[in-house]
C-alpha cells in the first residue's frame, strides 16, 4: 500500500478543532488515504454520501438531531460529500455546534463541494487536494532506479493508482473503464451538463492540443458549442480534476501574448484513453506533448504537496517564440524548456533572455527531470 505524501500532514491536523477536507478525482485513493489515517482511531463513523440513506440522514436541520444520528462517534468521515444537499451549511453546523467531533470529508467534484464549503467553513477547515499517484510516491514505493526505468511507460499509462499498481498488460482496460465512467460521473449527473457527447468531443479536442495554445473559437467550431459554453465546460472540467490551465506570462514586451492559455491533463493515461492511443512512446509523433504534459502535471503535484507558493505560466510571442514553463516566486523568475530528445540541441530565444536577463533558465530532459519533480 502506498503512503500518500499528505498522509502525515493530515494526521497532524487531527484534533485541532477544524474540519479536514480532501478533494480530488474519483479513483485516486481518497477513501484509502482516510481509511489508513483513521484505522487507529476509536469510535469512527463512516458515511458514504453516494448512498441515499446517508443523504437522507443529513436532512436533519439541527445539531441536536445530527448528534443523535452520530451516536457516540468521535470522528465522522463523510465520503463523497458533494452529494449532500447544502453540504457546506451542514459541515459548518457540525464544526460549530459539535466541536468534540473530528470531521473528515472527501469530495470528487469541486464545482459542488468547494463552492458550498468555502464560504461557510472559512477559517474552520484544512483543505488538501489529492492527485493521481506522483512520481515521488512511486519512487518511495518501488525505488528511483525502477521508476526511472518505467518513464516511457508512465508517459502512456499515467499514475492512476489502479493503473500504476496493475499487473502489466491490464493498464489499457483499466484506463478505458476510468475514462468511460468514473471521471464523468459527477459531471454528467450535474444539471448544467446536458450534452454529454459535446463534453467528450471537447475533451478529445483538448487531448489533441496538449502543449499548444488553446483557442476557444477553434474549440467551439470543432465541438459545436459557443465560446461561453466552452468556457463553462472548461471550468467544470477543471473543478472535476480532469484538466488544468496554464496562463501566459507577460511583463516587458508588446509582442508577448497576454491572454493566451494552454490546457493540460492531470494524468497522461486519461489523455491517451480519450484519443484511444496507447502506442509506445518511441513510436509516437506526439511524444513531445506527452513529455510536456507529464512534467507539468508532476510539477503541479510537487508544488501542491510541498506547499510551494508560486505562480505558473508559459511564455510566447506573436512571432511564435516560446518557453514551455515559467514560475515566478519571491521576485525570482524561473524558466524551463522541456526536451524529450536529448540529442537535439535546446536553444532559448534571445528575445526572452534579453527581456528577462535575471531569469534562471533550465533545460529539462529525461536525463535530469528528477530534480524538477522531486523534493
């Protein structure tokens, strides 16, 4: 069993008088994580809000009624809490009126859970985001040499726990099941998504554009939706932890793109499942895009788990000069160029170095990538 990076941090927060909220995609191990944390606790009540009787239980309108329902439990775990109506108000009621209880909550769709929880639980919660397994977690599980050996495999199949820990040869089937059902469960049952075929087409279009600038107009023409609906769907896909966006960096040059964006997938395996392409890395024309997506998602996990406060961007000019990835932290600008082929010479455009002479620049390749994505 893999011990998630945030396990120890969450354990330290238990008993501090605040609710603990763990959000992230379905099937990334939220339930397993919380199970491991509370297994040594006494008097734990586990409630799965996917079940109707649990949702009915939370129809109680007072803390007294809820206390009766909870019995003598000291720790209340609410799994998939986004399924409960007015969940934020209910959690605030428990936290304020039943302070002797430790509340631990998981959710797989931030468009419902976060929106309802953030305001009612302001100052009353610790919140964590759980991702598919990270490179660092797999190194701890299998060792650095073995995980580096599997790099090309990870570019294709990704890090969802059931996939990363599966017997070799079963990865494709597991990913197809994930992409066909679990990932869209919350989105397709939410009342604002009424064109599931359009949603799938949008995801497929995004999969083909990984590493490229994304145009809402082009996406709209491809999918058959207007720009406003495209933006709405993208926000929902972000909040369902399927994709994330990277904005463009601009400070000094009039030729810099200021409102552009790139879109990446949290997991390479899901991206490849969407386009039904599991061909091995050395035979693919899109291996550069896979490498860029892998590094962006792994860096995102690293920053989140290590609690690094930084702004993240890419950089591009109207003349198509580009830097793959930038971070701005404490007044320092870090620029990274991603190269899969170690034999090709990487060049950083002088337009960037002249405009930002104090920026620290690094080329990330399969020979040195561990420094970029590990503590």
